[in-house]
C-alpha cells in the first residue's frame, strides 16, 4: 500500500497498474529483463 501510494503521487494510474502487475508475481519479476522493469518507471 505504501509503495502504491508513493507511486500514485508521481506516475499516471495506468503506469502504476503496470508496475503493480509486474511486481505481483515474484517468479515473473525474476524472469523479466532489468531494462524492461526499468522502462515501467520511465515518465
């Protein structure tokens, strides 16, 4: 909740949802290339 609230103050809602979806499954997150993960935070 704290992570989500912090993101909502800085990123559009669709971007926050994409980040939350990517981080919901640890195995899926581990398999994601780092550059793809960092792209989720690009404003």
